[in-house]
């Protein structure tokens, strides 16, 4: 009995279906709640090439729904862990790893190598970027999104069908719809929506069944009911000629943070604080706050001698991005110390006190 | 007229569905189009006005603002959702 | 941020929902296509006690849909592997392991310890046994079943609601509906149906939402559509007073086999054959075929000196059951030799040639 | 009358749905009850007769054999399925 016999014996799938899977190339953007169940099944079923993209590390509150991760994996790179586990599951699969966020600078080049994209991200900017890149490259993408007990699924840009912008022409502002973890989700819902996404991807690759194009599936877990909403192509949305200048990719892992303005108040209060500046030595020397200790991000181990006595540590960089990464790593190493990322970093502080 | 709520509209209203009167004894204006429905709902639940990209479906199909609605139509409010 | 914060922050779930999960006890019968995705999510979400029941070992053709298993796990006990992986995923869960099939002799005692049962089996006899035991014990069970691109889900016997027998009063015969692997299944379908089952189990434990009782959900993957069929309780089906005498549990892992009649032809052809009899020495001495070599099941390592030269080996016991287990183990150890289980064993051979 | 097929009935018929004539110019008897429908289908697809526990749903509800059916009813054949 062969590895895939249970599906190759299906009349409407057969060895032809298996062959198409083995030639298929799927990019999965996001290794979280949606990406993991989708990948587990795509890999089990024998999709030939899987692209994996994520930059986050595994945190405790991921484990409630991100089922590929174990307690021992806490603090490790998602990308590395997923690659390890999927390789053990199916050594025939060819994996490509992208230790990056999807950005307007890399999206076209990366997506171009694949037959389709699974959108398993958790933020609007990346969803719009995937949409626009897929429209430009004429690739379908399988959309999945979650809200509490609810999930949405559709296949956009399939054979010149409707796109994400045909449903939602413009990106909602941060104020209007919660992003990322601001809204919770029942742990099992991403399992359902992620496997729905895998199913649609399989249908696109093999040509079996009816692809969920021009239809938005709304799944409600509380009532265990599915509603399909039909929608049409707005041809304007296929007329993109290039990506937007700006999609402001968001990292949705929440890191304890303090606004630059509030941080200014802390500074002004003249109490003793522990402040790490994780920029490079050159940047630090160029301009810095007198309370700051320079611990460059790539030498974070030097932090130990400065923070061991503290119970509260502020972390700063130029824009707030590197300091966020630093806070994540420090949180894992020093679980008893509270770390705060200074939002907007030196840029924002300079703006406040030019 | 019953309206099915999805995503954050469910949280704003605090229930999975919403009833809109189809004949008014209070003299309140009854919505006759999708656009009027949006205004009507925005007056009752001001937070809905914030949603710049709220899709509305009538009888399981995406509807433009000028589409006419009446009492036996099945309506759904579908904001974008972002979680993943 | 706590481990379960993404779901405890949900207004309709909250810390109360989490508390109920942590006190919940769920028995999952069958660690295959349905059981694994259900367990991954129940365990991730924090269900306090999970009972695991299966006797099979992991085989290559399982990997296409049984996503918890890796290539390195081939040949190992499913029970052991699942326990290992789920413990790594959530060390707070209390696991109970049942290295047995569910039988009329153990069903009531085992199920009685749980709040509900997830029926993740692959055969009718066990489904009817679960139904009847749950009716006797007044426990709900979450049913899931698969066919090709399709899956069925329902919650039976929930708060005196309809039972499995209200849909299907009597067990279909083996001829009428294919059992087990005779029918294929697209790899991702069990992922969808198993997560549906986990969702219903969570709803039962926590009281959120509407439980799928009195409704049969029919999911069709090809059209990505769900239909719900309502059905009523037939009060007669709650009036069971005891289990049936016989449910003939089936092991659905397919093992290459030969009917006793065909095997008789092989014997009659007088060609040299290699035949292992895996009964005990006492049974063997009592009566045996002159071609047979006695290698008791618990000393299977002795087989090596008899089969190394053979390319085809027949395996025999009294009823065909132990020889099936032996074939499974031997297949893994000697991948280049073809093994055949003699169906019905000595009982059947004696019936043919009394 | 269109009949939705599930499980092995789909394999037996070789399609996901089946059409049953609701007025007969051939003089063939038109099924008026679930029981008659079972007989009618069994004549066309003898393999269906083997299914001793085939559930029939009319308008999304489980139906007994004596239930009357007519042309605008939505019917489904739902045999037990066993895979897991």
C-alpha cells in the first residue's frame, strides 16, 4: 500500500491528482493559527514545494491554537521549528524558508515562484499586499481570517475572478477594525479555517471540485453554520500596474510597550530607571539619551550585567522595531523582569523634544 | 427585516442578529436602500459609522449602496476581519 | 499574557469557559484521521483530562492524513506516540491511556469516567457500541465519519436528545456499506471533520453556543458546502437496558490476506511454502498443519531464521486475529518480504477440511 | 425532483445529484411517498436496494417511509458512512 493510496484510490482524484500535488508550489505567509493546520495537511498530502514565511518566535499564548508548537519550542523561531517538524512528517517535500516579513520590496519576486499563496497572516497591510502582488502576478490566493468564534474564507484572483479589493476596496484604519490579538479567538477555529484553506489550495492545484471563487464563506462556530456570500469582480481592481508605496507591515505579536509621550513623563520624573538602547554603537554615539545603556541587538547577552537588579526595564531603538525584537527575546530569558518597548523609538522622542 | 451580523458588528451590537422595523408607527424613516440602511444603523449604533469598509449582503449577495431592500430580504453586515 | 488569554478574553467564553475546560474529561476512541486533529486542539485549548484509546501501529499510508505522525514513528504504537507528542504540547493535561479496543466488556467502565466521548473510530461495530454505552450511561458523544470528499458530524445522546440509532436503527452489514479503508478519503477532510468534533466537544463542556444535537451536518469538500438535516428522538432508542452480546469490533488497518479456501489451494499445490503459526506452543502441539513452523506471537523475533530466504510468507493463528497483528509487525521488520494473513485461521481451515 | 446524494449513494449513482421525473409521459409510476421513492430508485439503481439503513431527508428533515413527497421538495439520500 503506497503512502498516498487512501486518496489516489479516489476516482475523482487518482494518481493524476497526486501527480499534480507533487508538482504544486504553495507559499504560506504566516506560521500561526491558520498557517500551521494548512501546512500540516498540505505536507501530509504530498504537495511538492512549500514556502514558509514568518519572523516571529514562539510565545506561550500561541500554544492555545498553534498546534505544531510544544512547550519546549518557546522562544525559538517559528520558521525553524516548522521546518524541522514538517521535514520529519514528509521528507519528500521541498521547503523554502523566508526569514522575513512580506514587504513591497520582496513580495513580487517571492510570490512569482509559486502557483498560489495561502494568506495566513494576521493583519490588514499584509493581506492587501498579498492581494495586490497576486493581482499583478495573476496568481490565486486563498484567504482566511478569524474573529472570536468566526472565520472567513475565500479564494481571490482565481482565473481572473474577484479580488480581495472587490469585497473591501480600501484598507480599514487601525481604529476601525481591531488588528491581530486585540481580538481573541477560540483555539479550534483556526484549525477549521486553516484546513478549509488547505482544501481550497488542493482544489486549485488538482482541478477537482468547485473552487470558492466569487464567494465569501462565513463560518460561525457557535451555531456551527456556514453562509456563502456571492460577490462580483470589479474590473478596476485588476488594473493595478504596481504595488502601493506603503503597506506598513505590522508585527502582531503584542509586546508590552509604552508610548514615547508616556516614556517622556517617566524620564521627567527623575526616578532611577533602567533603559537599554539596542541600536548599534555608531548610532548610539551619534545621539542618545543620557539614561541609556548601549546594548546592540546582536549582542543582547551583554544586557545581563545591567538588568539583573531591575524589576522594570525600558528598551529603545531608532524606530521601535529592533527594540520590540529585543523585548521578545529578553522576556524569554528574564521571565521575572518587566520589559517595555518604547514605541516609535528615538524618532518619536526626537519628535517630541526636538 | 432581520440582519445577520459578522465580525466586529456582532460585538458592537452585542448580538448575532438585529431586527429593523419595516413599518414605522413612530414616524421614523424606514430604510429602502442599502445606503439608507447604513445611515439608519449608524444612527442607532454610532460605532458602526467608523467602519469605512463594511460590506453589506442582500440575499447572500454583495450589494451596492443603491440596491433597494425590502422586508423579506435577508441582510448581512460583513466587516473585514484580520485575525490569523 | 497567559497561556489561554486569546480565548479567555472572549466575552462569551472568559475565564469561566477555561475553568470548565480544565475540569473536562474527554475520551477519544481512535487515534487516526479524526482523533488526531480533535486531540491537537482539545489539548492546546486546555481540556483537563484526555483519554486515548487505540491499538494500532503507525503505517506509511496513515501519514497522508494522520498529521501527528512522522516518518520516524512508522511501526510504533499510535498510543505511545500520541501520548508523547501531546505531553510535549501541554504538560498540564492529564492523559489516560487505553491499549485496547473498545469492547462490550470494557466500554461501560471506561466511558463512565468521562464527560463525553469523541467517536473517531473507523468502523460500524465500534460506533454502535459507543452509542449504546453512552445511552446506558447518559453521556453525550460527538460523532464524526468520513467518505471520500465528504464528512458527517453530529452530537448524539446530548441531554436526552436523539441517538445514532435514531438515524440508523441497525448496523449495516459488511456487504452493504464499505468499512474502513475500502473507501478512500482526501487527506484534509479528516482535519476538517476532526476539528468540527473538537468544537462540538468544547461547546458541550463549556455551554457556549448551540450544540449540534438533533442535526446531522453533511460536509462536502468538493463544493465546500454544508447541509444540516434535522432528526428526532425515537424514545425507544433510550430504552436500552444492556449492551448487545456482540459488536464484532473490527480492526480497520488493512493487512494483506488470503482466504482460507485460497490458502488451501496453495497447500494442495504442493509447492514449497513458508508458513508461520503464531499460536502458543501448547495450541500448536494440540493440532497443526505439517507445513507450519511455530513462532508464538510474543516471540516473533524467532521468525528471522525461518523467513530470511523467503520472498512470501503466510501467517496463521487460531482465528486470524493474532496472525494479523503478527503480519503488521513483520511487515515493518522485513519490508522486502510479502506477508499474508490466513483469514479465519485454523478455525476456518478446520471448517473446510474437518 | 432533485435528489442530493451522500456517501456511497453518490458512488453508486456516479454523480452528486439525481433527477427524478415528476410527471410521466412514459406511464412509469411517479413516487408519491418516501417509500415509493425508495422502490423507484431501487429499480433504477439495484445496488441501492442493498442499503438496509439508508436515511432519507425531505426538506432537510429526516423522513419516515410514509411521508408524502412532491416535486418541489428537496430530498437527500444519506447512508451511514464509516471512515474515520
